[in-house]
C-alpha cells in the first residue's frame, strides 16, 4: 500500500555572520549545545513528517531568526 508524503517548500536565506549552527566549535560546552540543537531539530522533523502529533502541535520557526 502506498503512503502519502507531505511536501514542504524550502526557503533559502543567506546565512548571517552568526548562525545557529556555528562553523567552528572550540570547547566541550559549545559541542554539547550543538548536539542538543541538532537532536531537538531532528526529532521535531521526524515527528512532523511521520504525522505522530497533530499539525497544531507545531509552529513555524526559523533558525536564523528571519521570516
């Protein structure tokens, strides 16, 4: 049985000088923060795409702060 997939449009923004995911990590604390952000983002994407929660459970957020 085929399953329907949700399609989402992707907006591309130029990255500001300071981004949510830094290009260099210099210490253990920054590494831990990076792993937590990646984990939260991944879980949110997976649960959304699999439809595990109602769509009203999700809001629109932009990681770089722009709309």
